[in-house]
């Protein structure tokens, strides 16, 4: 079937997502960790400097972590993709890496920043994250 993982080509070869090394035993509880502790969940998916699952990087798996929260307004796992990161860099977060290879400590600082803004502004963190995402689109002239 066209578009299935087996037929998607990346870097000139057919690729399927696979684990480069065993995912920690706590991975069945990943959605629980995503709700309880964003840093722990992020660290499960990006231990050290590599992704636990090849081709499943931070921009995508932070979406998984966000949706694992199921709409809970106190959920602190937020999406951090290139658009959000670009907006944050535009507004002065100079240490935020551009390439998407962000360590767990960066994600932790991001969720703490959004939690602080959420408290100060009296709105949900995902509303701020969506503003950051949309601001990048608006700033690009789309």
C-alpha cells in the first residue's frame, strides 16, 4: 500500500520506525508519565542524545505526550515543534536549539516557562502553546 511505513523512503532507502535499543520497562506507562511528569516521559523517548525509536523525534513525540493528557487543563506535557521553537527564538530564547534535537532538560525548561506564563495570564498552557504555533504562521505571512 502506498504510504505505508514499509514504502516510505527516507535517506534513499525504505525505512520503518524501529527501536535502536530497548525502551525502558516503564514504557507501558508512558501515557501515565506524560500526565504526571513531562520530563520523565520525554526522557523515556529521548534518553541521552538519541531517540529511543528511530525517526520518532521530539517534534512528533511531544504531540503524543500532549494528547496522552486527554484534555486535562493541568496537563503539563505540551507540544514543542519547530514552529513553536522558532517563535520562542524570535522572542528571545537564544539557547533553544534550532534543529529539533532538544535534550530533556530543554523540554523541562519549556514546560516550566509555559506553566509560569499560564499562571500569570490565567489561561491553559496549551492555549499559550497554540498561540506560539499560530504566531509563527502569522509571522511568516500565511
